[in-house]
C-alpha cells in the first residue's frame, strides 16, 4: 500500500475518507476541531446528539460534511487524551483501518499521526501507524478458491502532520514499510500448511531472498553435510521424517566486512507430531507453526534487506519435521551433539532444543557479536506468560535490558525469566552428560538451561521462547509475525553502524 505525508489543511484534501480523533466525553482533537471550524460547527452539532462519546474503539462516519472535500469524515474514539500511549494508539489505528476497509474507501487521509502520543516522537508515531495499518490489512488467502479480499481495498493512506514533523514521519514510514514486509513474510511462512512449507520449501525461500537482494547470501547444508559436522542432535529429530532436514544460513552484509554480526537462530520444525512421544490429537493442526522462530528469522532478514540497514546480520535456521516413523528417535536414546556433549532423550517432543543446540554450535563460525535464538519451545511458556509477552532468558544483564527496551519501543514485549545454575540440576542424567528435559517444574527455564550449555563461548546470547506470542489460536487462528518487530528494534538500536 502507498503511504505518504501531507502538511496541508486536511479539509482541503480530496479523498474517500478523512480520519480524525475524538477523545473521551466528546473532546475534539486539534484536527477534529479544525474540521469542525471549517464546517461551521457541524462536528460538534452531531456529537451533541450523543452518537459518539469518544471511548476507545467507537466510531461515527459522517457524509457530506460542509466545508470538507473528503467524501466521508470518520470520527474515531481514542479514549482519554492524557492516556494515549503507543499501545492505545496502535489499537486506534488498527480499528480505523478495519473501518476503512469495510467502508470501501480506496484512499484516506488520517489525522491520527498528529496526535500527542505519550513517550513517542513523530518518527515513532508514523512507524506505528504504518505497522498497525499493514497488520490490520493482512490476509492469508493463498489457499482459498475464492479469496476473501475487500471489493474496494484501501490502496493509499496519507498521514497528516505538522510541517516540522514531516521529515521524521517520512523516515518512520520508510522504516515501518520494511518491518511490515518482514512481518507479513513471517506470517505467510508460518501460515502455510506443512505439506507445502517443508524444510525444502524454507530452503527455496532463502534462495529466493538471495536472488531478490544482492546484500543476502544463502547457503543450505544437506543431511550429509550435517553428518560430517557431527550434528547428531539435529539429525536425530529428522530421522522419523521422509522430508530431508536442511540447515539454512542467510547472511546479510550491510556494514564493513570486519564488523561482527548479530546471529539470529530460529527453530524450524515445519510440523511437530511429538515424534514417538506423540502429542494429543486436539489442535495438532496448529503444529505447522512450530517453525515460528524460523519464520521470524526470515522476516527479519527481509526487513534488513528492504531497509538496507548498516549492519551485518546472519540468520541460521535448522529445519526438519518431527514425525513418529519406525526409524524415529526413541525415548532413552543418547545423542552426540556437534559440541561433543551427549544428550539422553527422555521425551522426543522436546525436539526444538535438539535442533537448536547444533545450530547454536554452528553459529560460532561467524564470530558473532551477539547471538539471539527464538523458538516456539515450551507449552510452559504459554502457562507462565500467556500471549502478551515472549519469555526472555539470558546470562547477560545488558542484553536483557536492551531486548526489553526494544520490546517496549516496538510494542512486541518480552519478559525476563531467571537462568540460574540451580535449574541445571534438573537436567542431570545417569547415562549421558545431561537429559533433554528437566521435568514439569520451570519447563521454560530448564529448556533455556539446556541451550545455555551450547552457548558458553558467547558473551552475549539470549533466548526468546515465543510459544505464546507467535501464534493466535481459536476461530481467527494464525501467525502473528512476532517477534520480528522486537528483533528489528534490537538490531536498529544496537547493531547499526553510524
């Protein structure tokens, strides 16, 4: 969709819709007050009849407003003006976008970006506008025989701002368009069914990225290559599947060659049956999204390339299926990892950490400045944090602060859980160096403790458990695109050269 900026009087713009805010108790925003003045008090007159009180997610559409060239004026409730922060602003923008899509307006001018948003500058508000708008417009109808797209979809949005905010707003739009493209790419991959989105399909998508962007180089290791490297844990998971595993590497080079990269490692289990420790049948269809971590790496790589950021970023995606074939790994099997450590498999449904551990060891060859892995790793994470925050675990306090700050700034929040050595005791095994699970207590933490044993060479490593945030269940089930915004904010804040 086309996003532009205007500093002209919104009342003079010819457009299908003009969006202005009304606060609680019918208090007009500055833009709404200007429209009211241009219409000789028409807005206040209508509101006096009580059709709109300004509460969040309420609206009123007016046609033929005198003194205004827009076909319709859409009044959007934004709650109390003093409480408008980026979170509530995104909600208002999402609500307004869905209204516009239903209205049949092809073009619109939004005055919402000119609102005073607590703790946010013009750049941040413009970025939030674009990201929320694109998220609201996203549809996955790739496999619909009759796509459910609007008859007259919104094609262009003009952000109305003050003259001194124009430059910052345009920069925010450019940044947001790239991030939104990455989020949509992430959603597309995670929403595709497992009979389409196989490890081979992910490898093909990585190759397509490299062909599209000169700044990305893709390498794909086959199972024979992994065997030579000693990736016994990753290969143990793939043994039960007829789909060959792939280890996909995407390198984005936007900074000097001597600049150490940030390495993003994403779990790419394209379908997780649980293996021999098979899952219950209910909602097993959703296990196609067990490659949500991999999808977010793909999304971040696209966003980096679209934005052309001055940073070096490497994406590493170990990808396989986890299936209960006669050749599948069994509970009690002992695996040799690429690091040389051995693992006793107590539960084959704890497979994500097995493919990640070899990938984390492999990442060492890139001499990373920081390593960040993300995975739909544990159901315990959903119990602990629900769908609002990803779990963050790291030994590095500075990295934890940076990631949490990036989460708040991007609206893609994470919450830190402890990674104390005491939890390592739960992974003890009488037969191998350690086991792949530590029992029910603190399941999210012990999973991260397992991964921590493969990251001792990294000063800066963090793990994000996105089991509760990468996917929405229920009637409107689907991928959320998280944590792409968080990843991009962290990279922009801490890995971009001046």
